[in-house]
């Protein structure tokens, strides 16, 4: 009986082994990677403009540059894993009619409060301190909103005045104010109607800096100088941009200088029209200069065009530095602002 049981168990074991061998199968699916290329067209345009204080006329010509975008796909038994190599050209391939842009007022300060004597802290904040500001400047920037003894920024009679004074704080022999807008904008037209200080030592500026340093510290994330003036060279107004590739520290900044008569005795309107592929600079609605990165490189990157992030506005009067040594018997000099107005175009907002 035991012999029969042993033989039965042995036979059953051999039967199971044969079934397992038959049911076991291995499969390997191998697919060679495939590469697909898609050609895209980057379109850039350049415009030449003539303008009068009331009329802008622009003629526009288009050029196209072909770029190739490649991607690779690899099939496996479990997933599709794409890898992408893309050549990103900034400030290109925007399609809009510059002559047909309509602008809407989105932010302003007319400085016409009947009761306030200081700028609105809802709209402005102060940047304070001394130490030269990296440019061998001589002033200490004060904050009149927290110390009423400082009167470097005042509002009255419908105007904002930013006044640089001969007074000492610490090792700084002069005081002034540097006002930054609390709001930031991406693209638009910024208008500032101003009368500038005069005389050696003064360095007023209307300019913009990035809300966040998305591409790194200055100058990598950009700077837009709507107006700069130095009192050692009266009535000569400077427009500039700064970036990683183009900045004054390495002598490559892109800038334009023009003569504007009577800057310290008359009000002038200083404006910038900031678009996704160009920045245009105006005085009294006359176009003087346009910065287009595609005029310098065929495929701009953030090194030439970091101007695709929000920027805020700055109003200040520096003393010394580029402004030179203050003239003898300097007591105070003032930049007077009539208004600041910011406009944006729904067309540009939609495409950007």
C-alpha cells in the first residue's frame, strides 16, 4: 500500500512540473526610439516711426526666422517618456498692429489731495539709506512717512516734489527721497510729467526695476531708464536699458541721448511704451529711441530681454555719482512731478 501511494505522489509531481513549464512564457517588446522634427517660424518685426506731439505714424516691416524644435519619444512596455529640446527665443513671434493699440488707464497719481502733505503710502513706498548705492552717491534717502522732520518728498498744489538737501545724516552730507510704486506692471505705457532739478551734482531719474529678480541680481533681471539727467550736462536726457548682456558695468548698455530744452524750467512728458518685443522711449509724445533685442541678436534670451516680468516705477533725485560734485553753495534742488499715469492695452495683455 505504501509503495502504491509513493508512486502516485511521484507521478502527480511530474505532471505539475510539465504544466508549469508549458504555461511559463517571457515576452520582450523592444521599439527603437523615434525622432520627430517640427519646424516653427519665429516672426519679428522692426518699425520706423515719425512722431509729433499729437500724432504717431509708424511703418512696419516683417522678417521671419526659421527655428527647429526637436523631440524624442521612446516606447516601453509601461509608459511613453518624451524628452524635449527647445530653442526659446524671447521677444519674437508676436503678432499685433502697433498703430491699432488702444490703451486703458490702469493706475495713476495726480498728487492733487486737498489735505495730504505727503505721497500716498497706498501707492508708494520709500527706499532708504546711504552708503553710495553702488555709484558713489552722496545722499541719504529718507522716509518722510515715518519721520515728518524729513521733507524730501512732499505733496501740495497738485504736485509731488522730491527735494535733495544739504543736510547731514551719519556720514552722508545730503538727503533726498527715492519713491517706489507699490504696484508693478507687465507691459504698458508709463507717462510721467516732470520738471527737473538743475546744476552740477544733481542726478534725477524716472526708471523701472523688476518686482522679482527672476533671472538673478542686477543687471540680469533688467532695468528700464525712462529718463535720466545729470546736472553737469544740462538739457541732455538719457534713455537706457540694462540686462546681463547690456549694462554700464561692462560698457555695453544700450542707450540714447537727446537734447530737451529747458528741462529745469518747464514741464516735459517722459514716457515709455513697453511691448513684448520692444521698448519705445518718448519725450512730449515724440518717439526718440526704440530698443529691440532682435536688432542685436537673432534669438534673444533673458541675457538680452529680461523684460517679460512685472516691473515697478521709481522716482528719485540722487546727489553726486554720475551727477558730479555738487555746485558751490548748494542748498537744495527739486524734481517736481505733475502726474504719473500707467496705461495697458487689452490686445497686448491678451497675447502675452
